[in-house]
């Protein structure tokens, strides 16, 4: 579904390539709609492109979902699932040959009562590292300490909602400041979100996802990752965290 592994696929002309891309997009959209319709028919409500919630689930407020702390059941081959302390997934790969093998195995699977790949975890995002483990990771990635712990963010200035926005992936153009804070700023297509852009403080206690806390103005990460803020590409000679 991702298209990864299709790079380099033989397409003799630009027209062939364009047609192949269109067919691929149409197939993905068709499969997505089949899955969405099945979930809706089973009583789930679509919240975003990827998230469906049971219609009888208790409401928890505007900012009622955080991927760091709430449970999620991933559907399909390669999907990742998690409860507060247990993370598990089906096998997955990005290489086309591996994907085919894994997909064939998944399609032939009839018993989904056990998680084959998973681990019990703790901590705000589900991972904690001993000092010895952190030292090992830091030897590989000197900037690892920035990612070791969630960052306290309550009341701290964050560029999201001012110079950074998040757009829902379901196509309706809903704009939020980030994908953790669920309150809406407006719509991408009618431009209404622009009126809401202003300096803002974070309303949540912690931020433990790089694509979120990288925008905290209290952290030096725009300078550290000047080679690519979202891609986490450090500036040449970025200092150890
Ligand atoms: S710090 Fe994180 S959770 Fe808070 S507003 Fe910024 S991106 Fe969102």
C-alpha cells in the first residue's frame, strides 16, 4: 500500500509510468474504501484517514486521543497495535520481495489469537532505556539523548499553530496545530485556518514524538536539525545533545 519498493520499476515511457501510477492510486483508493466501508458497516466511526473508533466508545473530550498513551488495534499485514504496556505487530518490510512473502504468509493466516512480534513496554511512549542502553545508542547517534525521554511541554511556546500546521489525511482539509492536539484551527481549502495562526503555548503535559517536540521553542532543535527539521537531519557538525 505504501508504494515503497516500486522505485526503479520498469516503465518504458513517461506515459506508461503515468498510467501505472494512476492504476496504482486507483487500486489503493479502491482497497481503502473497501476497508473503510467494512469498518463503518461494523459500527465504527471514522475519525481520520486511519483512525476509526467504536461508536459506543465513551467520549473523552476534544483532545481525546494520544498515540503515546491510548490503545489502538492495527488492522492488516504489517499493522502495529498497542495497549498501554504491550506493543505488537505483524511482520513487515519495505523491500518488494519481502513484502510479497510476508503478505502471502499473512493472507494464509487463520489464527490471529496470538501476537508473534511484540514486547511489553513502559514509559510515556512505551520505551525506556537504562543508562547503559542509552550510552550504546548515543555511541551510534550522538543526538539520541534528545529522543530518550518525552519532553515536558505544558505551557511552553511551540511553533505549531503559528508557523507549523497538521492537516488531517482524510481529504477534508481539517487543519490542527499538531496531530496530538485535536482542536481545529480551520480548513486548508477555504483558507480559514490562516486567521487562527498565532503564537501558542502547548496545552498538553508532555510531547514525546520528534515531529511534535522538534517545534518547541524551548529546545534548540531547529538549529540542531537544520539539515531537515522533520527528517531529523542534523546540521553539519551538530553538537552532542
Ligand atoms: S509541544 Fe508537541 S503536543 Fe504540544 S503543541 Fe507542540 S507539537 Fe503539539
